[in-house]
């Protein structure tokens, strides 16, 4: 009988201990977490940001070989078919061979925008490599890791500059110039202008068509470009056309691009071909990521658009709101994320309340939170690739890891 009695006693004590442990853990995960750490859960996150941007289009500037009085058949901004009449000129007998040189169409110093060529990029790469060797000799390994990331971005950009088959360089040039009208037109002859391609006709130009081409996306100095005062659109309509002058612009509406100035750290957030919601001038459209690359210490996000926007052919500089929806993963505070020896991660608390560094892959973030991958990451080492454990659901993550080292113990308060 005593054995049964003691058995009940020990069983009761065991249940009591387990209950007290559960209560203790509950107190720890509610009161202590509010002070120091929090429990990670699955969630979704949307990126919603506004960036200074510039528009790139496929367009043709049409010049007249003939001088004379002009009359316009197509309205500005109208969508026309191939072979449709745009305008006509009653020749005054003057032709382009006798024309005088026109004044520049824009005050922006175009040559200064094209400074990011391959030679300059090679110099930047060499300087980075030298700096990496110097910092490694000083054992500044965190700095070395940061510089290596910059080096990889520049090497990636170099590949794109040299690759004539890259997405943005496929096909014919995005800028064309056409001369229309017979050089043999005599005085009084009526010269008609018919569209050589389908598109949108415009009687305005900003003078940047030949520079802001898709082919120049990787070579532009975006810092200088964005700091310029937006060019004023020049009206091309006139009663009397001068031979050799631009008479209209024809824009291809089937595909155009927005280049947004983002932070360098945001480049990895925008994966190629991902769909984005884009908004400017009060109109929403849908685009996809064509590319994202480094330029002058910033990031450039290139968005391909395949639908019409009422201002896409009249505006060059725009503030674009970009929304990327439904990043799914483990949600952590941005304040929790640190860089340790070049690796991005967070500190979690183990069963003994000791801090352990866990590397993370950030899938997306906003002002306060980030969503990261769960489970395991693939890390590249000298011996080959290996799987590295990262965050898991219900891990306890430190809110503020400032000054924390692996192995630091956090006592319950």
C-alpha cells in the first residue's frame, strides 16, 4: 500500500513540476520577451516605396528634308497605324542640304551623363581590389566583407555592359532618327508625311531621346542625371518648317522602361521578372523587374512596362510608387538584424538563454520589419557549398543586439 502511496506522491510532484515549468515558460515568453526578445512567427509583408525615377522609351525623331509651310493631320498623343498620314508641307524650294545647324534641344550637358563606361568601371574594380587587400592585411574582416559585396555588384555590372545579348540590349536600337521628304522637292510642291511605323505621335521633345536610350541604361551617371532640372518640353509645331529640323516624334507604346533610384542594399529585394504595381501621376499600372544593378554607390531598379500610361511619352522624370506584395516568411524587426563578419543575421536565445548568431536571407522589408527565409541556407565555403541553419518558427530573437556576442547569457528578470 505504501508503494502505491509513494507512487501517487511522486506522480503528483512530477505533474506539479511540469505545470510550474509551463507557467514559468509562459511568464518568460510574455514578460521577459517584452523586455529583450520576441517569438518569431510566419507572416507576409508588402514593400510600398516611392522612388525618384526616369523614363526610357523606344522612339524615333523624324526630320524633314523639305522646308515650307506645315499643316498637321494627326493630333498630338494620338495612336496611329503604319502608313497613316501625319502632316504635310508646302515646299518653299529649300531642302536639308541648305539648312543651318539648329540650337541644342536641351541645356543638359549630355556628355557628362555618359561617364559610366567600361574603362571607368575597370578602374573602380581595381581600386576596390586594392582596398580589399589593404583591409585584409589590417585584419578588418567586416570591412573586407562589405567591400567584397561592392566588388561583386560592379563585376555583375561589367558583365552586363559587355553582354550584347542581355535583356535590355536585344533587338534594334531604342532610338532612331529618320529623314522624310524628297530632297528634290520644288517650290510649291505638296510633300506628305506618312508614318513608317505604328505608334504614338508627339509634336514635343525634351532633347534627351538620343541619350536616355535603353542601350545607355548601364552607362549613365544617375546621380548627375537625377540632380538636373527636368528639361522643358519643346513644341515642334510651326507654321514654317526649316529643312533638317525635327517635325515630330514617334513613340513605340508596346514596351518602355522606368529606372528607379533605390538604395544599394535593396538590389537583392527585386528578383528578375517579379511583378510590381507601379503608380505615378495618379495612374496605376503593372510592370516587371527587368534588372537591378549598382551605379555610383546607389541601386538602379529597371522596370519593364507593357501597358499604356497617359503620361509615359510626355514625362521624363517622375516620382514612382512601387508596391511589391506578399513577401512570405518569418517576420523579424529590422532592429534585430546585424552584420557579423560580413554575414547578415540575428541573435536568437537557446534553451539556456545564451545568444546564438543565426544567418538570415532577407526576402523583403519595410520601415520597421523584414521577412526572412526559414529553415536552412546554402553557404559557399572553400570546401564547397554547405547547409547552414537559420531561423525557425518560435525562435526567440533579440530586439536590440547592439554589443551582443555569441554566448552572452541573458538572465530572466
